[in-house]
């Protein structure tokens, strides 16, 4: 006698950890009430979930949601389902129109509930965190914010709750209730189908198992066979090299960089960059020197970097070598580059495992 089968239905069901911010929707109760109680375009929200027994803050979030659900302005529009389990989750995934996820970025590990909702035709509205940061393409759901991270969590809650209300008021709710003569929300269905096409084949346990197998298990097995042959001869040689490289890394440094950084570099063109790199007792074959380039945000932070290897062209003096690479012009805007030096060995699977890196 509470839920309306024809109303736009939002689902929020998961573990009630505080970083998941189950109460973000209630930041502005007045504005939320106006969204939910529109006579022509009603919206209803179903909450479900449990908190860890020792998580008192998470349990308090549940109390807050239940308290809101009992208020007169929300009583017919907000429901909390008790005893959340797999069966309840299954009905929710099948029955809601929108799956809401509001974690505090960057704390979301994955967010698999949104993947299950997409399989059932629900459209995600989520913070760009976890899997949604990778899956969102601009047309397969809605993103709350643009991936910003904040030091002030209270300010973050205010900004992102307003963004969520804006999505509901100006995009999601109007799209759901815009119907043709056949009574069907054509644009909503188009977005729903696009979400299923772009999400379901990619974000699944099948993909995860395949990638773990192809990227991790098979290479690790081959590495084990290679290092274990001949009485662990290669493993011993690698261990000796790691010890020698780690001890000598304090002498590794980028001494000088030469490049034209004044003249604009048009997109598609290239420009040479030279760097003098001190290696101490190490040899060029012990390291990888690369150009690390990309757009700049803030003062000097490079985002979405391109990494291209530089080649050694000669020795300046004992232990110092000249490397050359080509810097490619990218899109418009401010771009920058740095020189990155990492250890390198044919049997070293992960160069970052030695905690050795030098920048210039």
C-alpha cells in the first residue's frame, strides 16, 4: 500500500559503511521532498542494507534513513527494507529503475551492486569512483561530479548532494516521464539499452577471472618456471642484481634536461628531448629511462600521462649517460613532461617492487 508501481523507483542497497553516505540524499530535505512528491512525476526510493555489528556510525545511518522515512513528507516516498539478504537484493535489482551509489571518492573499492543492477536494466547514478569511474561513458547513466576529491568532507557532501538533485530534477526524472503516444519513455529505454551493451559484457565475473588468468596467473606461472629452472639459477641471479641495484640507486639522478620548452608544440608534431642521467656503478641495461608527458593540472601535476622510452646515445663522463627521446604534441592546453628512471631487468616482473625511482 506504499509503493507505486508506475513511479520512478530509485534503489540504494548495500553495506551501510559511513563512506558510502546513505544519507547524502537527505542533505536538503526540502528540495528532496519537492522531487519525490511531484504529482505528475512522482519518485520513490527503496533503501536496504546492514551495518557491521561493530560499526556504530553505520548503524546510526540506518536510524537516520528510517527516521526520514517516517516523516510525513517522505512517508509514501521512502521505504527501508529490513533483513537485507541475497533474495531481497535480487528483487531490488530486478525492480528499480535507477541504482544510486554515493561513496566518498576515492574510497570505493569496486561497487559490484551497480554492475548487477545494469544487467537487470537499471540505470546507474553514481559518484565517479570504483568501477563507475571506468565504466561511465557519458550516455550509459549519470555521473555525480567530475571525479573531484575534497579535503573538507562537509563541503564535499554539500557540493555532491546538489549535483545529485540537479541530475534528478533536470535529467533523470524528465527523461523517465517523457512518453510517446505509445506510453513508452523512448529516450530512457535507449539509455538503458546502451548501458546494458556497454556494461554487461565488460563488468562481470567472467571478465575478472579471464583477466586475472591472462594478466597475472599465466605470467606468474611462466615466471616461476623460468626462474626455477637449473636449480633456481636465474632466481639467484635476479636476487643478486636486485641487491646490487638497490644499494647503488642512491647515485641515480637526472643531471640535466635539454629541450625547447618555450615554443608551442603543435598537435601531431614531435620535438627531441635529451637528458643526462647519472647511474653511478650501474649500466644503461640496468635502467629504463622514459619521457613521462601529458596535460598539466594545478601547478605541475601531469594527468593521463604518455610514457615513451628514451634511448642512450652516449656517455658524457664516467657514470653519466645521455638519453634521447621524442616529445609528441598532444591536444590543446598546457602540457608538460618529466624524465623517469626505473630499474630494468629481463626477469624483473614489476620494476616498482624495488621502491627505486628517480625523476628529472
